[in-house]
C-alpha cells in the first residue's frame, strides 16, 4: 500500500499545481488560461477519484467472491494504474488461491470420509429434527432390507420397533433390536447439535456372527466338560466290568456251569460292557467339535470344488434318482478357503438332502452385492418345520434315529473359522436352502 499512498500524493500534487494558479489568472483576467487550468483540475479530480475508488471496487469484488465462494475469479495485474495496483491484485489472487486450496482439501476430505462411510459394514443414519435423512450409507439399507429412506417415518411400517427407538431418542442409547427377519442388531444412537439444529446419529451393527461364535464357544465348553466327566466315569466302570467278566468266566462258570443266576450275571456284564464301549465311542465322536484345526487357506476355483463334491455322491444320486445341477457365476469364480473343510460342509448338506427325499438339488456359486462369495444349495426335499429350523445348528440336536446331531454344528463352526456364515431357510414339504457366505 506504500505505492498507493505515493500515487495519492502525486495526484493531489498534480491537482494542487492545476488549482493554485487559477486565482492569479482570474485576477489578471486571463480567462482562457484560467479556464484551461480549470478543465485540467477537473480531469485531475476525476483521475484522483478513479484512483481512490478503484481499490474500493476491487475490495468489494474480493469480498463478494469470498461471500459466494467464487474463488475462480482472477484480479488482473493492471500496471497501467501503477505498481501499487499490481501488488494489490497479486495479494488478492494469493488469498483467493489459498481459499481455493482450502476448499479443495475440504472437498477431498469430505469425499474420503464419504467413501469410508459407504464402504464400512456398519449401517449409519442421521436424521434432523424434522425426521429428514441427513446421512445414509449402503450398509444401513442392506441391514434393514430396504431400497431407500427419505424420512424417519418411512421406518414406521417396515421396522416399527426401530422407529420407536429412534423417535424417542433424547440423549444416547445402546439397545438390541431384532429385524422382522430375526437378524440381531445393536442400535447405538446419540443426539448432537450441528449448525444450530439437533441431529440424531444412529449406528446399526449386525451381531449375528458374534452371537453364533459365542453360542459355539458355549457348546464347545459344555461338550468338553461333559466329555471329560463321562470319560472319567466310564473308563473305570469299563475296567471293572472287564474284571468282573474275567471272574465270571474263569472262576464262577466252571464251578456252577448250569447256574441261571451266573448266566444272567454274565449277560448283564456283557450288556454293560457293550453299552459302556458304545458310550465312549459316542463321546469320542464329538472330539472334532471341540478341536477343529485352523483352516489352511488357499485360492480355490468354485466350480472345481463343487464338481469334486458332486462326484462323491454320484452313486447315491443314481440310487435315489436325484438330479444335481451346478452353476458358478462367473465360471472362473474364486474363493479363499480350506478345501477339505468346505467339502465336509457340502457333504453334510448333500447327505441331508438325499435323506430328505430330494429329487432335485441346485448348487450355485456367485458373488453377492458386497462381493462376498456365496454357495447356495437348494433341494426339493420334504423341508423342515419352523421348530426344527430354530434348533438345526444346536449340537446334539437331530431328527434322525441314527443321527449324532453334530454335522451341521460342525459345519457352522467351520464357516466361522473362515470368517463367514452358514444360514438355512426352509419351506415345509417344498424346499430347503443352505447359504454359505464367505
């Protein structure tokens, strides 16, 4: 601004030079000269006005561009008005460039944050005081099973309990909510003031896998304790039975060969020995449930995995006249998994399908909307009743006379070791569908 002050002084000096002689010229009655200097003085005043107000106009343009975030404007370096204006223009341009950089950084950070919000698996929602949606990510739509959400009131029909939780939110909340499809969700909500208005922020998290993991761990602990206690009791009993059988065989039978009581005792000991051995075998059958090895992960081609499993059932399918169809989309679909363990899951499911009198089995492998690999097995067997469907993954539960009730429990545990889920749906007397999601 130093050059600007000098420019003002020069204009004032020029004006003074033009004005000072005028009274003398008028006194000397040199009207033409006085008139000429008057015109020059008017020009000098006008130039001084333009010079002084040019900065004000530039300041007004500058503040207006800041007010309306128009940082694309450029102030030209006008050297014709002096070096001071060139410096002012340069400073204005520097400030606007700093604003542009700051806005670009904020937009980049906002885009980065929005990308994170859209990619995370936690559902995020935000509503203003009137119930309008301020924020909504794709995970929230997927978790709630809806396609769009514009108002909080839109949840009243599809998720009435969740609507009540959010509607009555006053400070913060942490609740468990089950969707109409029985998916357990944790609802974390808080009320904040943002830009002078109250905003409700809601986070939804599907905790089905955590509950499944806790359930499996609880059953494992129970099975481990029961197995330990049963083995500790049966082993000495079996040893004593063996000793008693030897006594009856070597000491009592030769002395009293036709004694009916001795024969009954021998039969009772044989039965006790047989049942004790069967009980030990039964307990040992659950050893795998409590000691699954860590999966050996490697890349697999889905269609090859399915074909290998189907080949194992070639003979059973022929005997039951069962048609099995396999499809992978895309044909070269890959997944990361332990091949023997996943094959064991598929074997359990296909075995159940054949035992359910299925005549058609469809196996599809595909990537879902979240790019998670899924294997879906659907059969047209007799299906399952809702009561059985609720208990199907509980260890030891079975509807078969000779079943152990461990196959599907083991299958779900394998999927959990793969950080995946195993779910089932069924329509009685129509179909059953198992879904492996990796």
